[in-house]
C-alpha cells in the first residue's frame, strides 16, 4: 500500500476473474493500479480482506476528522467518483498477449507493422491509428496522454467524425471478455489439423449463454472479434483417437473439426455442452456446472 502514498481511503480492491492468471486481484488508486497474484485462493482472500480492512479503517478516521472540523451544520456532501470513470483513476491495462487485434477497430496486430499501444484512459490495447489522440487526464495531473478515439470523444466532448461512426456489428463481433463472463462453457482448446490455418494452434472457445447453439473461437481471451464461429445444431460430437484421451471431434456432412482439451475432465464437459447444443436442447443445469 506504500506505493499509493497517503491516499489509502481512495483505493479500491477487487478480485479478478482471469483464467490465465488465477488467484489475482486488483488494487487501484486514482494515480496508479497494481495487479497482484497470490499462490492460492485462500491467500488471495486473506490479502483482499486485509487491504479492505485497512481502507475501511482509514475511511472511518477520515469521516471522523471531517465531522469534527465541519461541525454538525457543515456541508458533508462529498462527490464520489466511480473507479471506472474515465480519466479520474488510472485504468487496469489489458495485457498485450491477451489480444491479437486492436480492441477498437479490430484490425489484427502484425509484429512488423502494427505496434500495440495502451489507451491511458480505458486501458484497452489499440493500434497506432486508434490511439492517435490526446486528452488531459485528471489522475495524471491533467497532463496530455495518449487515448483511443472513444475516450477522446468522451473526455473532450468533440463530436465523432462521420467516417468513424459505429458500423453495424457482424456475426463475429462479439467481445470475448463480455461473452465469456456470461457463457455456458469457455476455456482454451487446442485446434488440431490444418483447417485452422496453422497446425496445433490454441483458441479461446466460448458457448455464450445468449447464443447457446454456436461455438465462438477467439485467438485470445480479450479479443473484440471472434476468429470464427461454428453453428453446433446437427453436429455429432465424438471422442478422438484412443491414444489421445483429451481429444474430441465435431462431424457433420463430411466436415470434421478436431480439438484437444487441457484435461480429460474438461473434454467431458465440452462434449456434454456441445452434444446438448447439437441436439437443440435447452441448458437448465445449475449455474457453473458446465463452466470451466
């Protein structure tokens, strides 16, 4: 907490639901944000509880001092700023490796020609074109910072140029992180065979709760657009070769898609979820039963 100086009462702490980095939590203040990872769920809960107790204790002292100074008729109304309010608090940055495309225009990143940049207001990973804007951020003493177009419009009040107006979303333009939070099933799967463009690549696979008959495959968990989608209705799901107990296949009219799960248990969950979708059955399992 020392890194946050004397503004402990303004700090917020919360758990992160990050498949890649389990037992991680976020400590955010107005000027900086720290992402921390514990060795276990129990250790993480202990840290979060300790941080919250310290924050609450400082907050109570602050309120007591303020009441004593202002008196009973003093104006005690205080404007409360939300942690997600743009420009007020330092954002949580999305990790570079969690996306393969610009989180605004959805253009794929290229190691040679397209560098990744972070919007200093929202923390998104964006391309140079989408981050070619500057806005003053309160958490950085109102200095000009690189921001994305959407944050620039919000923070400055300037109108969005006509050529930048939102276009109608395509079928693949489902934001991975939002879909995953409300999914029936999601995890990494190894994509087997040459059907995926390169052999043995790994994809972030999701069956959304609001679109339970479609499997969406993303290149990374935070991508704003799916790499491809497979309508599951009518497919037959079968086990893979006996020599590979973590593999399974989807087959229909000569089409075959092959996958490998990270464990046999996870393979069973995927086969169960896909089989139900393929037969058009509704999902009425208790929440969490099909989730990874």
